[in-house]
C-alpha cells in the first residue's frame, strides 16, 4: 500500500559535488521495508521522480539523489520549508528474514543509499552484516564514514584506485576473501550481473528501471522473470536471485 501526502523539506545538502541528501518531514507509516522508494512530483514535470529511501523514522524520511537531469537539478535548488507532493511506501523492498547471520550488502553509486537503512535493520536483528560500496573515483564516495559509525566492516572500491581498493566490488570480495551467507545489492545493471556471476549464495537484487506511475498501473517497467512478468515499481524493485533472467 502507498500513500500520497505533502512533505516538508527539513534540509537539502551536498555530500559530493553531484550527490545530495534531502531530509523530509511527513507521514512514513507506509514505508515498511528497506529498499522501498518514494515518487516526487516536481513543478513543470510530467512524470514524478522515483528516489530510493536511504533512512527513515516515524517522522522523517532521508533520500540521497544524484543530479543527472532537469528534475534532480530542480531538486538541488530546494531549501528547508519547501513543500513536496510525494507518493510514499512504493516497491517491495528487502526482506531481512531471508538472510543468515552474516549477510553481505553491496551498493554501487546511487545504489548505496538503500543499503544504509538495511544495514541498521539487520544490526537490530542481531546479525553481523558486511558492507561494500563501489564508486568510480574518490570524489564520488559518500557514506563510508556513516557505515563505519554503525560498527560494521566496511570496504570501498574505486575504479581508478583513488580511494579504498582499486577495481570493482567483485574484486573486494575476492581480494578480501569475504565469507557471507546471503547477498543484498543495489546498483547499476553491470554490477548486479557481475555479482550474480561471482557469487553462489542466495540473495536479493534491487533493479533500476524507467517508471511511469511508480505503483504498477502503467505497466511501463515490466520485465521478464523465471516466474512470469513482474513490474519493477510494484513487484520489485527487489528480485530474488532464483527468479532473475539476464
């Protein structure tokens, strides 16, 4: 179930030159799992902008977004007190009941934000997650210190080696000899496919797709799975490993 409501911006600050963190005050009761997203209406834009939830409590929701087009450029200029029309509680999210005691969380680029609340949830359940975050360069890295502050083992890879390990998230898994019993991941499609090929454990993969409505009505984000067609916005964005067709 989702809800449409008006939210108030509490803060909107840059984490890197291109990545911003926005905190919104409003009703969060329909957000029930890490990995869900919200859909933001922007003045003058026909389609809402879907943004994954990084963190939330009973009064506020935090999103992290990258400025890549006119919509996010518009969001970048918003200040505290600005009101936004938002659909919240969208998507299925990650299921923490599926993991064993030592899950691995892997986020790439703007796939990093939903890993933060997921990590907090797993810790609250007494599990010991390991986190890998991957970026292209040091200038793009964000939330490394925030994950460390949670008290978990955190690894970072950059493609050019300017921060953390040089290479990709799969190189960290091999290089560190990481042991884990379940995989949660969100990021660009090539990274998801590389993780699928490099691991054998069960897991949940969060996919990105162009969305029209965000709640399953338009069918525009439908994809094929081993168990039939699924809508990424409603039946996803999280898919189980055993249902993915590449």
